[in-house]
């Protein structure tokens, strides 16, 4: 969402966003009642929030363990060069890997921090040796296996 869109959001928009973060499946009627607006106003505002990009998607939160992806791994990646071309090549390849949930360019000891979901350590080992190390420009990786997920995908507080 662009900063200009942010400034266009009023108290009702913020309230709708908070309510939808808590329950994205609530009906328009229930959402309107909770936000204290008419159903027509609620529908129009939610549509505007989607069209403006303030709401980027609606989706179900799935328990990774129940679908066989119980191992969470964070991987720091250092590239061999820090050029726009090397960053673009790495990003293009990384986003194609279905196991990579998040890929972020970061400041600090790494160039990128990847959040990866796999079945188990053996599954990660195969991904690491067969795919991660062969991504364009990768010089070094540092792997962190998550022992316990303390806080995950918390709603935005605004």
C-alpha cells in the first residue's frame, strides 16, 4: 500500500481492516454491524480497500503440521556480489521455490533472509543441497531451524 493510500484511510476503514484481520470470513452483514455502518456502506468500503491495495488478499490460515510441513527454517543468504543485477537474479529464482514462504532483502550479516517450510530436516537437506546453494549468486548460507514458533503472522497493529 502506498503512503498516499494510507492517508486516505479514515477511522471506519481502520476499524474494517482490524475486524477483517480478526475474521476474514465474517459476512458483510456481521462486519457492517461490528463497524456500526450500513451493509451497503460496508460493502463499498471493503471493495475500495481491496481496489486500493490496502487489503492484498483473503486466505485461510492453515496449520502447517496438519499438511505435512511441520519444520520451519530460516536461512540467511550472502550473495557473491551486491549489484542490482545479482539481486534481481537471486530474487527471480528464489520466488519460484514453493518452499520459500518469505524472501526479504535485509541489512546486516546477510543479503537475504528466507523463511522456508519443509516436511523435516531430510527434506530441508535435499532442498539446501539441490536448490538453495545453486540459486544465482549464492556465496554462503546460514541455516536456523526454528525450535518453537512463539508468535506467527500476528495482525498488524495500527
